[in-house]
């Protein structure tokens, strides 16, 4: 992550806040930005409707609302989405001067086009709802597809975790012989990202093909072998791991094709459903994930086979730049829009 060329502009009116889902990330980010964290009162009514209220005045403030769209025990992605909408509305109606919404993991991003007749474009309507509620800007990390930005007509700052993940990988790559490593994309959709990682690490790349059963999306079929990986350390890159069906299916085929070791990396470790159990019993040697979503369960299950890559330093630096009117793309050497 590029840090130089900052100026000493103060953060002025910036306040960081968050709903109830993952406050730790917002508090860590606020500390890094050296900005105050604004507490919010949240509650759930008996019929499951949500309520929010800022505990202090936000009049004239630039409010940064950090809300990852996740599921936790007893609350769904949709509950936290509603909380986010209510927070934006509360900030707008309380005379905040500017509202920046940070959605580290942008839910519904996989439905980014009509793949069949009579379907919604979920990611587009999500952006539109956020805009309609009153957000002036969205910040997100490693969007599943960049065109999601088009559905929001204000500024959309796209952050990429590539540099953080590569730094963690380089510490793990002990051999000096680059030929002993290969980056593997578990599907064609991720090939561009895999190529970027391979170029940066100076190693080869292989792309696998994957099909999903339309009527049973958790059923995944990969090609039966992967050429060019025998006796090599495979670095599997995917933007998200949800049920881990894609990853574990790919890993099993890599192992059959002679992979010596498997390192898997993701930005968004969703780990829903049976993911933790699947990964625990898989032949994965090391799993790297950022914490755009909380990572407590997977950490517990995988022990030292799991490496957490904190995202707060990247969010903190990017939001500090947004608040003080500096370039965000500078952090990524202008390579954050691909
Ligand atoms: C697909 O396009 C994505 O990049 C991921 O490969 C996929 O969404 C992961 O989902 P799961 O872990 O449930 O297979």
C-alpha cells in the first residue's frame, strides 16, 4: 500500500460511525484515521423492525458510515442493509454536510446482470436504494464486478486488497525458485484478478473452468484435471469464498493433478453454510482472508492454517484521503479500476 505524498490536512468534520453488525472494524478504522467514532443507538423491535439514532449531533459533519453487509447470529444481511438505509436517512435528516457510505463487502454483487429472464439486477437496485436514501459517495473493496459502480451516480471509490494479500503471500513464499509457484483461478470470471496477482508475484497463472447447476447453485463441476501444476505450490485467488464449494472442488482437483501445496487467498471471507467444516477437512495448507467481514469462526476452526489480513489500515488511509480531498487512486498506483 502506497502511503507517501500525503499532506497534513486535518480531517476537520469527519466522524466515523457504524451500525450494530461489525463495529470493531469501524472503531479500528477511526483510530487509524485519527477521527472520532460516533456511537449509535440501535435496537430491534419485537416484530424485527430496526431502529437507529446517533448519540450526538451530526449537523455540518462529514459522516462516514461503515457497514459490512453480513449475516450474524439472529440477524440477516437484509437486517443490516435496512440498518444502513436508516443510518443514511438519519444523517441526512439531521443536517450532516456529507454522507460517505463504506460497504467493505458489497452484498448482492453476484447478481450483476440478468442471467435469465424475469430476474432482478440486485446489485444495481441496491446502489440505487443507497443513493435514494441520501448517500453522497460509496466506498467498497474488491467489487465482484466493477460495473456495479455505474448504478450509483455519485463518486464511487473502489479499493483493492491485492497489495495487502501479496505482502502476506510473499512472507509465506519461502522458495526463491519462482517456477515452484503458480497462481490458479478457480473459474474464468476470476482470471483477470489471478493474472494481476501472478504478474505482481512474478509467477505463472492457470485458469480452471467451472460450471454451476442452475437449479442447485451449490453443485459445482470443475474440469477433471489442471495441467501445469504438478509438484508446484498452487496459490488460489478468489474475490470471495462463500460456501467454499468453488474453492474445495478446485482444491481437490488440484491435489489430484499433483499440486504440492495449496495456499488460498480471498478478500471477502463470507464462510456461510458448511464453509468452515468444508475448509477444515480440505487439504488446504494456508488460507488468507481480509476482515471485510468478521473472521472469528474460521479462525477458530482453521487454527494456524488461517492468516488474517486486517483491512482497517487500507480503509483508514483511503477514508483519510476522502476526508481531506486527496487522491485515493494514488494508494494503488492508479491500478484500482480494472
Ligand atoms: C464466483 O464468481 C465467485 O468469484 C466465487 O468463486 C464464488 O461466489 C464463491 O462461492 P462459493 O464459495 O459458495 O462457491
